[in-house]
C-alpha cells in the first residue's frame, strides 16, 4: 500500500498566520474567537500576494494561496522568494482544494451591486466558483496535473485529502497539493445558519459541553503537500507525517441532521481504519469534528463507540473548533494539519471551554494541559480526524506520526 | 455629453483605472503596452465598465481585443465618445 508522505503544511486560521501559530496556540489553550466569531484577523493578503493578485482572488482563495505558499516552501518545492524547482514533472502534480461554498463574499457583493443597478464584475464568476481556490493554487505554483474542487460542506477539507490520497495511490500523480478553505463570514451565512439553529446564540464554542448550543462561525484555510512516501524518501525530503488512509460514508438520513446513533458516521471511521490497515486498538488520538452543536457531538460519540468499541475509553479526544470555531469546508484540512503536528509533538491538545462535559458523552476528554500520547514500542502514533457535512457526508482520515 | 470629453481626461481616467486594477504605477505611460503592464482581457473588461459608467461609451469585445497600448485604448474611447 502506498502511503502519502506529508512533506509540507500551511495554515491561516483565527490563531494566526502559519501552521506553527495554529498548533502552538491551540496547545497553549489560546482561542482565536473574538466577539463570537473566528476571523483571521492577522491575515493581510498582500503579505504574500501582489496588489493585483489579491484583488483577483476572493478571500477564500487569498487564504488558501497563503497556506499553499507556506506548505510548498516547507516541502522544499519553493525557496523564500517563491522561485525554485518542483521535484516532480509539473504534469504529475495534482491540486485538490475543498470548500463548502466557494467565493461567498464575492457572490454577495456582486449580487448587492446588481440589485443597486451597478455593474457585475467580470471577476465575479471566476472568484465565486467553488473550484476557484483549486485553480488559483495550481496557477500560482504551476501544478499541471489532475485538479478539481471538492464540495461536501463541512467534510470538504477532509474529502480533498481523501481524494488526493486516492489519486496518489491510483498512480495518477506523484504528488498532490490538498487542502480546504472557507471565507463565509457574510450576513447571508450568519442569517442562514442562524435560521436553522446551527449557530451558538451565546457566541461560545463549547464542543462536548453540557450546555453547548451550536457552532461559532469561522474562516481559514490549510494545505498539505502529499508525496508518494517512497519518492519523498528518495529525494531526501523531511517527512512530517503520513496520510495512512481514508474512509467516507453517506448518512442518507436527513438533509442536515446526522444519523442520531452515529451509525452513518461510524461506517466512515471503520472504512478509514480498514483502508489504512490500522486496528481500532492502535488509535492513539481522535481529532474530533466536535462542532459544539447538540446533535453533532452526540452522533459523533455514538460513531466512535461503534467504531472503536471499548478502546474509545482509553483514547484521548479533543476538538480544535473549541479554539477556532467552525470554518466549514476548511475545517477538515486545518484539523489534519493540527493533528499531524500533534502527532509529531506526541501530544493531544485540549478542548477549550470544557468545564462541564456532557455526562451523556462518555469520552476521554483532554482538558487544560495537552495530554502526552501513549507510547507504543515499535510504532509511531496514529490519529483519526473526522469531518461531517450537512448533506450527510462523513469522512475520516487516518494520520500517522513518524 | 461628448463635447465635454477631452483626450486628457480620458487618458487620466485610463491610467488611474489601470493602476487601480493592479498595474505598476512606474510602468504606466500612454505608450506602454498591455502586455508589458500585465493587463489582460479581464482587466480590459473591467476598464470597459469604468469607461461606460463615466462616458456612456460601450467598448465591444472585438474592439477591445485589438488594443495593444494605453494610447490605443484612449484613442478608441475618444473616438467613440465623439460619435
């Protein structure tokens, strides 16, 4: 089985610009949520893009362009000034970026302009289309292999990683740049999610809390550079971690609500373990989807009980959304990046704001300090990262340390 | 309205619009080519909207495709505005 070596990661999140600020901030228990929302307040697109590049990109693309630039530099594909030579034929490098909505800001701004009788920008369509971020990343870095966007609501970031892994294993590419992005902090999104009672009315992100009352809207992006493990080793790349497998399922239960007992999502977790060739007992950490909605956290607990059985009681679980809020189609990729760094540091970072865990969710929470991961002789630690999207989409990624 | 359109005004508008669209200020001049300025068809479509709003002059796709320099664009707009 071909493993995907992760040779570079990048992120822009409410905790700051860069994967390092994401992981160190979370591990230190810092929150990026201000006034009930997780905005990327430290992000200035012109730090990485020219003025022209920035105005030709929706914020969702700006975020992922910055994350991809960081990830490719870490992989050694580019040097500090953006030059450098790709380690594989450009036609053999794919690009897959997930997004829940696409260019939501561009869409709403142009629609408002049109209603006021003003011209709609010729940039409106290329900036609002959901595959826009994928095209932008490929264009910036000259990646000429298979590329497409992935759209599965809040599972899109994880599904992009899963799709890239499949392309790699199928031999369609030697390397693939995967990730997710979302910039949907617009009034239409606030009103829409609010109308369906999905948003926290208290503005607090409290996954697994007895008084959790919905998710906190956030934005962000993350990118991972995946290479065939054998090829990455051949070229002497530093390997940060492995994508060992993925699994997906569809609830076919309800437009938005998960299967209440978690059985739908459990099939994604079981498929991922099977795909990775990892036994349930060998899972050392779970990076939960953990949105903080009453329904998600209950169904997710059920899914893990079905998939991991008694081993769930010994497996630390935590939700990064407690520190960032929910960045929809970006979240699966951001959480994968954070999980890779958690494995590299051999810790499980905490779920913030969890002073009163819901007694009905029988889980081994990480509260306060990061919890050291179990050390098993002869193998590196393994983590699961789950993502579930409105529309019934469930995806689980199996990540391995080095 | 067309009598009020001077060549100077048009040139100023085109140059300032191109800068707004992201062209480098140092490189902007009447004789600069769109290729050198990295101004492409999408930029020219945006420029056409600005010109239409200001002078009620519609620049059609084929006319715009032929433009090579800033001066070409200015000449076309002045010519259309006079019609």
